[in-house]
């Protein structure tokens, strides 16, 4: 048994083991307690589907489940903890006010205690109920009170938080931008009776103009254009490499058949030249029938053409092997040239040995392809294993 087969059997064994454990756990839980547990929500209500069965009749019904009623002590503790968390959120220590210089996002609930909150402000012109600050017109810090209406189940309570909203610092970026906006509003009101007005180029240190429209990113575009030739060259090289590998695979696959036919023809009394001419005729007939030539047919027809044009057999066979460039064909060309130099004796025996070697190599290549295919299947099998484990273990975990 190969290593990959052992891995596959190990994966199958793990799947069977996990499934068996799940079934055992489920059966045990079923025997211990078949009742269904309904969890109440922290607040409000939630809907739960319930199935009724009576003999052969079944019916589904929706049950509204209310939150658990808290004791007075639990409510006091929840509200006190909520106030403490909100004090920490505002940075309030003891009875001091919070200092705000930026807008804040006021929390609408406190998950730690399950309390929901609704906010209101004593001065919406300075701070709104969602925590947005408006401090453009402030000359000095202003104290504002935020009211938190806290609800916990059916119980509601209120708490006030004192916050001081700080004005813009003199000469700060925010103050300068606010001043520029106000000056433009004044300019627009002064020229309301005119057809239009010119924007000032500057208002103090602030430059004024129309928003810049997004331009064409010529730099990025230029770099992209420069990379296009390289991408095209790379893709063409990849296509050529893919085509070369496909051609080599086809030639290696056809080699055992080629050498087998060559052995049969020479064993029947035909010369090497006559055998190749016969092979060329067969390949030409197949190509005309199929409408295209394969790689081995093209090479054999080129060889036959060279022989008909007066090229010596030894040079034609050598050129045949060099054009293909693969070891089996180079070995075959060397064998044929050597046979021409020695004479016709022993040709059949040498070709039969080459046939055995060619088919042995063909079987090894087929086995290697099978192993590669099994390796490629390992990743999908592992993905299926994890999926099965998730489907099996997650329900078992929740049932435990």
C-alpha cells in the first residue's frame, strides 16, 4: 500500500470515528434528558417555535417568551453598575463634570448589565441627544446636562450627567475654519440683490476656492501601460510553455505505438525507409479524416519528406530525433543510425527490446499520473473531512 493510499484510509477512518462518537453522544444525551430548554431573553420578549404532536397529527405554534423578572436587588445592582460604567465613559470622577471638546457617540445600551438607554440634552444647541457638539459660537466653557433614561425590563430610572463643552482654542484650525464659513455667509447675505459674487481668494490664513475635481491618475496609468508589454510577454511565454508541455506529453504517449508499428513493419520484411513511408501514409490519412495533425504525425511526415527529397537516411533520422528532443526519440534515432552503419542484422531484436522499454516507461508514466491525481484529490478530501467534522461535532457540542 502506497503512502497516499494510507493517508486516504486514515482520513476515512477519522470520519468513521467522529461519526461514531457523535452517534454515541447523541444517544446518551437522548436517554438522559429529552426535554427542550428555552432560554429567556435578557430584556423584552422573543418568539420560540413549538411543535405539537398528537397521534398522526402535528402542529406548529409560536410561543412568546418574556424576559425573567428581576428582583429589586438585581435591578438596583444593574442600574448602579450602569451609572458607574457611564461615569467611566465620560471620565467623571466623583461629582465632577465631564470635559468634552469633540463629539461622542452616546451608548444606547450597556451589554454588561442589559440596560437600555435613551438620551436627552438640556441644551440641544450645544450638544444633541446623539452626542454631537456645536461649539462654534462658544466663547467660554458651557455646562450642559445629559439625561439618561435607563430601562431594565419593565423598570425605568433616570440619571443626569453634567458635561462641560469647551470652546475652540483661539487661532486653532477649527476656529479659523468656522470664522471663514461665517464670513462667507455674511458675504452671501450682503450680495443677495446681485446676480452673483466672487469668492475671496483667502479669508485670513484660509484659502478659498472650488473643490478640486478628481483628476486622471496619469502616473498610475502610465506605470500600468508600461507593465502591459511585460504582462503580454509573460502570458505568451506561459502559453508557449503550456503548448510545449502538451506537445511533449503527446509525443511521449505516442512513442510506444510508433516503435511498435515500426517493429511490425520491419519484421514483415519492409525496410526502415519503407516502414516510415507507410507510417507517414497512415498518419496523413488519419489527419485528413480528423481535419488536423497531431505532433507525431507532423514529425513523421517531415521525416518522410526529407527522405523523398534526397536526404540520406542517417541524417534524416538524426534530424528527426533532434527536432523532437525527447530521450526516447533520441535513443530511437541513435538505434536506427547505428543499425544503418552495421547493416540489417539484429534490427528486429533491437526494436523488440526498444518496444519493451517504451511500454515499461509508458506504464511508469501512467502510474505517476495516477499518483499526481490522488495528490490533487487530497485537498478536496480534507475539505470534505473538515466539513463533515463541523456538521457532526457542532450539533454534538450544543447537545452536550
